[in-house]
């Protein structure tokens, strides 16, 4: 018996050593996610109000996507798509999660962190979570970041409370921290820098850093507020610049440790801005909570020295749903082939410039009209639901049947290269493209809704 135990221990140690040896050739990975940041809210994306020198430098040493997309028009479903590479509805998260809901990202979903742990990475989640609220130890049955692949984590269930300044709702590894002095973005930078200094040095690392800025309730230091005192949104713009400064501190730490050249860094936003009328979404129509372009098109920046060409600009559509399959291909980790991945790896695009999307980008968000959107090349097809699903941005058990049963109607086609404002329906001028995308949208919708979790049971138990 003892001999068998020794053999098992030797095998486990050998396997661990093999994983470590393989992982030494893999890049470190840092995902930076802003909250409610609009398409035009960075200076490298054309903002005339905001100065973001650190993110501008990140874009200059990598690729800036002109047509990059969130996973949904609101927080929770977009984060679910980012974590899993799956349509948010397929992953069971069809709206944002309120504290009154028992909803959470199911433990059965395979996350980016779990894939990277399997590849030998040290993993940390730092910042907003919004995929469930049971963060404090023994507070409830829902999984926390530690249950979904993260060795170390500090998080808030949703927004920083009472604002970005001196937040009171952070939880670190299950322990509530009480009031923390400072601004949320720099609290996160402190955590990231501290973890980087203490991390296991024999492993590549993954930092999943999700900021609160510029989600309401916004706050910023006086030095940034004073720069925007002549605008009607000083705290909004100031919070973005404060976040950029915090990102700069993290990039500086990577440089100090000599890690820049071996680290893939991605910057994104979870959805468009709620400040669309003030230019945060540029010329795009509407904003957060809608599936018009202003609600889902966001900044997307990738930096990976030696792999991604410096100063690249890419106009082929991509999105947060592509991050999971990209990372999975980089680390060559296999998952259950029965798990349907909706995103497409961008690795060939980065390495060779060639890219073929396996399936079009697709969104379904019940409160929005349009309720469904598909993006394929320059084409954008939208549709409304046949059943008028209630438009409240919440989970309701009564909505489930309607979501599963509704058909799609009122299809409209736009060419976003010629018409980014979505002013002109060109379906009659492009009947073959219209019919092809319409059929593809209907097929995707039926497939995703059919596979989606049974929310009626899921919302009341611990699946």
C-alpha cells in the first residue's frame, strides 16, 4: 500500500514538473476590463476630453481594434462571455445580476482561470466580479472567484460602494475588508503590484483585473477633476484618467520586473457608455443597455511583444468572446469537446495576419430592442422579439418561458463600413446577404436558447 502511495506521489510530482516545464515557454497574461467605458472614451480612440497616455502607449506597442465588441450591453452577461468564450445566454447569464438574485455563473462553466491553472499558471482576480454575490466566507452557496479558478482574489460583488473613493465593500479571499482608503483603481493597482512581487516565480501568471471605472457613482482625485472643471462631466472623465494612471503603475511594475516582453496584455470594456449623448460612444447609436452599436462596440487593445506587430490597427470584427479561445489555443489546453465555444481564437490573426471567424458574433439581450444582433464582416443584422419580453434589466423567473419561446421578427440589415450610425436598412439592396444572415441568426438563436441552462431551477439551487 505504501509502495503504491509513493508511486502515485511520484507520478503526481512528475506530472506537475512537466506542466511547469511546459509553462515556462508560455506568456504571462493580464486582462484589463473597464466598466461602462464608451468607444470614444480613450484618447487613442479619438476622445477630445480624456487623456489616457498609458493606454495609448499600450495600443502603440500592439494592436488597436476599430470594431471590437463587448459580450453584451450590460455587465454580468458580458463578463460571463469573457470568462467562458460562450454566448452569455448559452452560459446562463442573460441579464445583470442584482443582489436580490440567486443567479451566478455556474460552477460547471469552464473559465479562463481554470484553463490557465491546468496549464500551470498562478492566477489572481482583482476587482469587480458581478458574476455572483456570495463572496464572504459562509455567506451563501454561490461560487466565488476562488471556486472558478483563481488562487488569489479580491473583489466586489458589483460596483464600488459608496463610490470609487474609499470603497467599503471589498472582499479578499472570503474576508470582508471594510473601508479602504483611496480610489478603487489604485487600490486594485496596489493589489496587482503586491501580488506580482510575491507571486510564485517558477510559474507564468494570469491577472484578471476588472476596474470599476467609469461606472456610476464616479469619483476622481482633485488633480483630474480640475482638468475637467469646464465640462459637465468632470468626475466621469477624471475617473477614466485615474484608471489610466493606475494601469500605468501596473505596466511600470511589469517593466521593472523585466516581464513586459513576455506578457500578453488585453484592455477592453464590458459594454458601451451610459453617457452616449455626451460623445462617449462617438457617432455610434445609443449606448449601454441596448444592442445598438453604442451599447456593444468598445475599445479593444492587445499587446504581446514579438507576436503582435507594433502600432497595428485592425478593422476585422472581434470581441471579448474571442479572448477565451485565444488563450486556450496559446496554452494548448483541451476542454470537453461537448462544450460549445462561440468565440474564435485570434492567435492566427496575431501571428500571420490571416483570420477566419468560425461563427458570426451574436448577441441576444431580452430588455433591448433590437433584442438580437449578428455581426459578420461589415454586415450588421438586427431583429426584435415576436413576444414582447419585459424590458427590465433583471432576472425574473417569469421571463424564462418567453425567452425560450420567442421567435425573431423585424429584421434589418446595415453595412457598418458605410453606415456606422445604422441609419439605412439595406436589406432590399442586398437580398442574398440579408437572407443568409437572417437564416444564420435564427439558427444560432434556436441553438443557444435550446442549450441554455434551465434558469428556473438554476436560480434557486447551487448548480
